[in-house]
C-alpha cells in the first residue's frame, strides 16, 4: 500500500510520515530526496523544479506493490492508495517557516496556500481516497494515532473539516499584499 502524506510546508509532514512508516513497518520516502537520487528535476537556487508527471512515472515504477509512506507537498501527485492531507493554522505555518529561514515572500506564499486549501483541492482532484487532518495543537503522536484510528475504521474519505476563513486577520501580516 502506498500512503502519500502531503500538505503545505510546515504542517508536520516529515515528522508524522516517519512515525507512520515506523509504526506500520513501511518504507519511508522523502520525495525530494528520491527525485535528487534519480537525477530528476533541476535546481534553481534552493528550489528543485520538477516535471511532476515524470516524477510520478518513476515513483510508480520503483514503488508499485510496495508498502511505502511518501512525504512531500507534491506527494498527492504520486500514485497512492490513500492521501493524507495534513493541515495547520496558517499563523502556525508562518511562524514555523520563519524559524526555518524562509523568505518573507515564501512565507506569504505558503500561508496563502494553506488559507485557501490549495493542496487539499489538488489532492481531491487527483485522488479518490483523501483524508484531511488538522494538526493544529496536536503532538505528532496524537496525529499518528488519529491516522491509525481512521485507518482501523476503514475511513478513506474525510475532507472539508478545516476552514481558516476566520484566520484572515491573524495572518494578514504574513500575506504578500
């Protein structure tokens, strides 16, 4: 089974993905590292620009019929049996990305993407089985337990839980206006 863990940078994808892979005994794949190992894409400054279709073809060839947790803000474009979209309050994302040294423009871009559900919408357009989880105020272990509980109960579709529309005033300073 391939489980894709996706979401805006700063929601906790890597931490949760590694915990989930360890708990399930699945292989963990960081999609960026995988692309670099395969010689896919081109570095433009700090950014890796990829042809997502080419990446998905390679990924499918290498991981079809394997038990894998794939971690990336692009993971929802990979062939997966289940896509988990992690969400977090946009202000929390802004603070985490600032701590990581993201530029003001990059922080604003990602805060805006979370505010308007960009990755969730893309995931729903690309996949049948999409589960949305709000990580705000939860430990990685609590998020892991929520994922495992949903999986045990056979939940394959759960979207529309998160609405950041009332967060606009809180995140105004981070937006690129």
